């Protein structure tokens, strides 16, 4: 698998946002800051790996870069992310109900945050060869996608 600077930076920025959200939700739901920190820090590792793989798979997708694409990516990532958070929170707290509460809470906050993150990155040229102005779809080339505005 070829490494992409764009996808690595996108992974890091999303993980900062996502881990802060998880830490705050875990703290609020468990009532224990140390549990929030443990879950937030642990998921940094698991989620960065999962997110990078998710990002690379979507990069190869033939779905046009539209709101539909961003929405589908949001739902696919949220499914993976929620399962990961649920399992981590269950293991760390020892309580499957607490893990479920944290995982379900994240569905709402993370979907909004992720959609905004996707829309922002769609406007950023970093890591793209060039953008085609005025064209509403993307054109696949060897290992890069040339997005339009």
C-alpha cells in the first residue's frame, strides 16, 4: 500500500478532533476523567490505523466527489468508529452498558464533526496534483485523484 501525505495528514487532523470528542463524552458518561483519558488515548492508535485504511479504500472508490460521497463516507466511517469505541470503552470500564452509551453518544457528535471535516478537506489542495476548475466530478489517474471545485 502506497502512503499518501494527504491521507496521513487528514488522518491526524481527524484523530485530534475525534479523540477530544471521545475523551469529553467518556468523561461525561462515566463521570471519571481518568476513564475519559484512557479511552481517548487508546483509541488514538486503533482509530488512526482504521481511519487510514478507510481513507485509502475510499480514495479508490468510483463514487463522485459530491455530498452523496461525503455522506456515504460519514456513515461507513461512523459504523467502524462506533464499534471500535464500544469495544474499547467496554474493555476499559469493564461495563458493556457504559461502552454502549459512549458508542451511541458518539454516533451523533462524530457524524456532524466528520461531515464538516470531509467538507473542509475537500476544499484543501494539499497532496493533490491539481484541481480541474469548473468540472463537477473527479478524474482518476494512476495513484491520485484530481478533484474539482
